[in-house]
C-alpha cells in the first residue's frame, strides 16, 4: 500500500502521503513502535488516545522525568541549550511559570491588532509577483508572509530574516545531529546579541515585552528569552507556511470551497476545516513515559518515547464522519491541529489570522491561479512534523484588478 508506516519505520512513501500512512496505522495498529531518529518511539494515531495523551501527566516532555529522582539533576537534557528551555521541552512547574510570563506579552489583543499589517504584507508580496510565468509560491509568498510578520512582531531586523528561515527549516526537518546543533547555536548566538541590544534600547516589539514581562518579581532569564524567541521564530512561520501552501493546493482542487473566500463571514469556518483536514503539525513533539502505562490497551514501558499524531487524530472516523473528505460545512469542534491541554499552541490565533488573510488575498488578486507542475513531480520535505512540498510552482494568471 502506498504511504504506509511499516512495522519498523517511516518509509519514503510517508514523506509524500503521510495521511495515507497514518490512516493505515490507525486502522491496523493504532499504537505501534516505529523507528525514529536512530531510536524507537510509539506512534499513537487514534483521536481518543491522542487527545488523552496530550493531557496525561505521565507523558512528560523532558526525558529526565523518567529517571529516578536522584539521577535527574546530573542527566543532560535531550536537546542543546537554548532549545532545552523551550516551552515545548518543559513540564510543570517550569512550563507553568514560563507560559504565564510569555502569555502576558503574546495576548489575543496584540494578535488581533496585527490584521491590518498582515493584510498590507500580503498585498505587498502579491504586487511583486509575475502574472504569466511560473513562480514558486512557497519561496515567494507562503514562507515570506509569516516570516515578515513574526520577525516584525519580535523585533528582528529585516536583513536577518532569510537566514532565520533557513536555520528554522534545518531545525524542523530531518537532518544530521551535527547540523542540528550548528543551526541551533547560530540562531542562539544571534538572538543573544539581539536580546542584549533590546535590553539597552527597548522598543514596542515582542522581544522587549518578553524582557520586561514579570509576575511578582519573577522574570524570564536571558536563556529563557532566547529559547522563547527561537520557538516563536520557528513555529511562528514554519507551520503557517506549510498551512498556506497546502491550503492553496487543496483549494485549487475544490472551486466551490475556493469561492467561499470571497465571503468574509465564511472564511473562518473554511480555514478551520483546512486546519483539521491538513493538520499543519502532523505529529506532536516527543513525550516520555514516566511510569509503565497503557495507551489504547497497549503496554508502554517506563522511559519509552511516545509520538502523538494530531494528523492521525484529525482524520479518525470515530471522531469525524467521513474524515478524509474536505467539508467546510462540517463541525470541526475538538480538532487537534493546535494540540490540547497545557501545551496547546500559543500562536493558534496568529496562524488562523495569517491563513485567513493569505488565502483570501491570494485568490482575490489571482482568481485564475493554477499549478504549474504535475503533483507527481513535487518533492516533499523529510519531516515527521510537517508535510509540504519544498517548492510549489504556480502560474498566477491575470490580476483581478488589472
């Protein structure tokens, strides 16, 4: 079967069609061991198991929680600093403290106020695109829009944005360990200097807000600020770029759904179904069993790593009727595109906003947009966390206002 997760590993077919792979796993062996990054992990694909796992305190983000208490302090973290200080790598009480501080700076009001700027960036990018020759929608639009927005939000200078995009791709895609550590160190070095500059000359960007955020005198340390900035830079544009790219591909195949973009009240529900159907983050980052437990009736030993598949969960027929069908009229309540529980995506509102703006602006400006390459010719990224073509050539066609 094309796109299956075989007994021992993610196969090459997974990179091209992960939803078929996850569907096969969900039906035949919903909790199964697979090879992952030189080791073994338990892949969980059913909605009920994934949702429960996302809030199960016995599944920790820090592998050291699986060790006897006397051994934890001397054990190294799984990731190099500052990645080991990211919210996605921490458990309570450290996670609770950092999330409370960061949430003060990353408010719903701040995100809502970004809409005019997101719209302006989208139109600036579309103005610069050619009408009648192939253009890579990934490099010229899907990546650039969220990268500009998150860098402006954080206060990262424009000249550094292309390099941040390159480094974040390395950190998310499958790559050798030395390359991962090198990219992490390069990004951290730059951000450390930027944090020092913001301390000396604060502005109204998010990085300065993180520096000043406090709770009864408690503040983020420099390494925590750098880690949070790294996370926001990576997650703040990678998943959105993937979402925009795959949403365009989906809407090109569904003219009726595409027409809904012209009706602003219908856009949020369309985007919500795209989030469920596409699952921009297909699998959550690893968790570790702090004790012997069961998931879906399968014994999981203490110390084992567990990968909860939000992409598998979002297409589970036990939760969503006819889940492989894209249906903007369905109820998407409870979808797990942004996770669930204390680790639910901090930037969910920003992803929704950017998706709504990017798709509506693109198809309003270029209603005759079409793919310029056969789908079979697309090359996909090798990442268990995101699924998207490396490039997506399109011909935009005449502008609606031209």
